[in-house]
């Protein structure tokens, strides 16, 4: 699923010189440290992942932009011993975000993000002659804050914290809460 978006990113980057100056469109990429916390009535466990994302955005004016993001996990939690494997990964992340910011200078801006996000986590166990796979998607409202530092008029580095959707559910008398967030470093190219 991610391959068409990577292809779009590469084609867009190659076509950039042919596009007019000061275009409102931009593309980028991010590497994120994703954390998933699972809490029940007696304990809390957290899992760490690394995700890679591509994004495309439209800058309406210096203060407001909209972005769409697609990502996948590249590193997850894994336990292995001979004949047994247990793995938890980020299968995919997608987001549609509104970005509102304040430029403090020609090179530095701070911004807030809000919109829809979905993160699909995949759990897999393999034992001799046995395989079990399950997934859980956390989707809904996502929000965060970030900073952008322009290196050139077209190239901007970003640092973001994004609170991803969370889910609460009950199983009999037990209640559970799943909560996820991203801490991301990125680079954007404005056409």
C-alpha cells in the first residue's frame, strides 16, 4: 500500500524544478518514534516502534496548511527463541491534519496540528505448527505541536509531537486503555 505513495513522492520531487516558484504544494518524509501504552486496572505496559511516513500538503497561507500522511512500521517489538516468535508492529498509519502555525521569522515557525488519525497495530505469534495474527486499529481525533526550521526557501526540517487516537474498552470486569503517540523528525520540500 505504501509503494504508490513513495512513487508519487519521487515523481513529485523530480518534477519540482518544472513547477512554478512559490507553489502552495509540498511533500515530505518523517521518521517517528511511536509509543503504544496499554493500561488496565492493575498495570501499564508500553511498546516502542519506529515508523516511516510520507506526506503531501497544501499551504493555504503562511498560517494554515492541510496535510495527508501515510506511514508504516520499520521496527517493532520482537521476542524470539528457537521455534517461537512473538512480534508487535505498526502495520500502517494514516492521517488527515489541519496545521495552524505562527512564523516567528523567515526561518522558524511553531504550529499546532489537529485532525483524523488511524494507526493499525499488528500482533503475531508463531510456534511450531501454530500461527496466530491479530490487529487493533486506533482511529479518531489526533492532535499535536511542532516546529519548522527552514534551511532554504524550499527545504524545511520539522520536529513534532503528535498524540494519536486512543481507545478504551471493557472485557468483563476489566477495563483497558490503549494510547499512542509519535515523536517525529521530518523534512519537507515546497515546490
